[in-house]
């Protein structure tokens, strides 16, 4: 077996996981800002992610770059299928970033930039969920190319996945507030976590039941040996983690709810990997079939082995420097 496509496939998966977790909590903050009790809480919420939000999106760039370089067939097939939601997501992220910067300098029209920040965060998250749902569903392929229409990505299942990701990111954002803020902002985070945690679990249950019923190929993978041995503990572990997370919301260890929320995402992602591995293009092309030439894979593999540890070191340093609680009056760029 050629392990280079596996290594780079795992690198893409790792980049996606890191993006979902790290950009997930700051997109979640953007979703929750609309319900913040006052301007003081809104300012503290946004200040809590100010040192991290733009760096978190590094993982999105890395994952996309690896996809282009290592699996060009997958990139060329998936991009036309998801062009509209992906471009909408990117514009939403750009608009969100502009709003993030301008709200700190604006006074009279700060409310307008808040709306832009909330809208960009919400739309970007929803588009990511839509792409996830469409990816699970599969795309029409003929002769190795996408043969569907512009709106083939859109379905009730994809919309449910989009709504579920909104709830999940909001849960990450709420637990981040518990972790990184104090006083009334942390209390708001606890209130939001008590709402978004059960909501996220409800969507996980809906998608988990819907998926094998609607997609027989996935049902076969789930309930065939040895996949069932890996998959069967996941619902039990997820339930246990969810119960522990619910109790941890009121715990004095403020870091614990965020850690458990991340663990819930990892468990959901594990179930997704069991459903789709080793396909680069769902149900039509494996990692080996979609991979670049071996010299290209070797070159990209060396670069990945060097770059990923450097990125991780940077993030470790940044999160260490900005450790502790966010001060209420600490502004961005001061």
C-alpha cells in the first residue's frame, strides 16, 4: 500500500478538524453576540477572540492548499459541486473580518458593524454545514467529473446539517466564554451553553438517525464488520461526555466545558470519518485514485511535515501569551 496519500489525507483531515474547533468557537462568538445582554458583554466577547480569530483561519488555508496539491482530482470535482456555498462562505468570512476591525473604531455606527459581524459569522457557519451535508449525501459524477447543477448541493438534509453546525459552533462559543471571561459575560456563556448543548445533541441525534436511513451505502459501512466495532462505542461515549459537559457548565473549573465541547465535536467527526474513509470524492474516488503523482506527493509531504509543527508551535505560543481571562476593558489594537 502507498502510504503517502494516506499521510496527506490525514493531514487534510487534521487541518479540517483544527479549523472546525479553532475557528468554530470564534464563529460561535459571532453567532451569540446578537443575544448579548449589553454592549459591555458584546465588547468582552469580541475581545476574548481578538488575538486568535484571524490566525484560526490558517487551518482553512492549509487544508485547501493540501487538497489542491495532493488531491487535484478531488479539488476539481468538489469545487464545481460546492462553488456557490464555498464562495458565499469566503465572502462572509471576509465581510466578518472587515466588520471585526471596524467595530472597534466606530462609535456612531457600531451597531451596523455588529450586525455585519453577526451576519458574516452565521452565514459562514451555515454554508459550512450545507457543504458537510452535501458531501455526506454525495454528488453526481460521470466520467470522473461533476455532472450536476448549481443547486444540487441543496437538500433538506444539508439544511439540517447547516442548522446543526450553527448550534454546535454556538456551543463552542458559549463554553469559550466560560473559559476566557468572567462576571456577567461568563454567566451569559453558561446560560447559552445550557441552551446550545442539548440543541447540538438533538441535531447530532437527528443526523445520526437520518444518515443510515437515507443513504444505504453508509448504513452498510456502519453496520458491517469491523466498522461496527469502532462505531458502536461512539454513541455511548458521546452520551457520557454530554452528561459530564452539562454538569461541568456549573463547575468551578472554567476550562472543562470547552474541553468537553471540543471532545463532542471530535466524536462526531470520528463517526463521519468511519462513514466516508477512504473516499476523497464521496463513493466514487478514493485517496489513491484522487492523488497527485508520487514525486508531487513526496514534495508536499515534506513541506507538510515541516509546516504543520511550525503552525502548531505558533499557536501554542500565541495561546500561551494570551492565556487567562479577558479583561472587560481591554480593547483590540490598544
